[in-house]
């Protein structure tokens, strides 16, 4: 059975940290570029970060650069997003997605329409 699931979301105060995970079963994440996206109510989904399977390169949206880090654990078939110095503006549902057409990320944040397979999302709430 193919599964693609995010976990690790929750509620934190501004300045706090969370690590969310994207776990796959039934296929190998290291075959594909994997992106993290987020969407707040009433807002368009936006790309946050991408991890390339081909060369290990990563990209980040300007809004999270220096605070978020994407990484892979190939043995566990998991992609993580470490989120530090969280701000209220980071509040959103976070999704991971795989791009079945490529192994490397494009320059700049990942684009929603280029990603083919999505997890159900995990809620991240940052408030005092």
C-alpha cells in the first residue's frame, strides 16, 4: 500500500521550534524531488522548501530562509522540515509533496502545480 503522511505539527509560542516529518511507504522518496508547502485559510498554497534527490541541493522561500532546514533520512524513507524561530505568520497547514517528473529542485521555491503526489497535511500553529 502506498502512503504519504506528514506528522509532527502542533501549537508553539513565537520563537519556538518544531520538526515535522514526511514519511513514505510503498515507494522511495529518494527517487524524487520532495517539496514542503503551506496553506493558511483563505490563502493560496505556497512553496516553502524543496530537497533534491539528485545532488542533495535544497531551496527555501525567502520568508523561511535561515530559520527552516529540510533534510532526508534515506534509511527511514523520511523527509524532515526543521522549523526554528517560528513566527505567527508561519501558522498554516503544512504539506509534503513529491514531484514524479524530476529528481532535482528548480531554482526558487517549489511550485504547487509541478508536484504530483501530496500528503494530507499537518497543522502548525504559532501564537502566544
